[in-house]
């Protein structure tokens, strides 16, 4: 059952997806419509759950579920991934590839493959203060630390001591 994002509890579980590019106004409208339709029908073993989403900076999708009554299961999570894959196909974007890193550069979000991220550090494109998406986000309350300095992330191992 869809509710506005603000009305979900702070303990709601979240999944963060980064699009490989910023969405246009028309794409945002389509994404909002598709995600709202999905959330209205998202359930766990036939039981409706309170769900919502938020699109941040026209590029980051946060899907959320209040698990206080019923925890999400493998099947319900799989259905959410299928909904995001459908959105990928409709918008010709990459959302579900987990092998990427989102970071801010000149006030825009950049996406790079995780396997080649060390070269971004070596080249100086990512430094200790560069904001990166925190992959440890699990709850709505955690979203306060969605963007963290690279020095406080797993990327810290690439910086000289």
C-alpha cells in the first residue's frame, strides 16, 4: 500500500538505486507513475505493506518498505527488482547494476564501475572529501548519511595514509 515517503517510519527498510544519468522531467513523471503503481500493489505473501519511494537529485531512487507488521521476503524483494528492471527498460537507464559507485563531482552525480574506481582516485577525480553514496544505508533514518566523504567509505583504502 503506497503512502507518501514522509509518512513512513524512520525504521522502514530502504533500497537505494543510482541511475547512470540524470532523468528528464518527462522521465521523472514516468518513473513516479511506475513506482507509485508498483508500491500500491507491493505485498509480502499476499499481505499489503506500507511502501513508498523518493527520487533524489533526479537520479537516485530510494524504495522503502515499513517492515513493522511484515518483513519483506525474497519473493517481495525480487518483485521490486523486477519493477526497477522494467523502469530500466522503459527509460533506457542502468539502475540495478550493483557494481558501480556514485560520487559527486562539480555538483553533479557521476557513476563509475566499482572495478575501476581506484583509477578515479589515482587520477584525482575522487579525493578524500568527494561525496560518495554510502552503500551501508539500510533504513530511512540512515538516509541522513546517504552521501559521505570518500575518506569515510570503503574507498579510504585507496588514499595514502
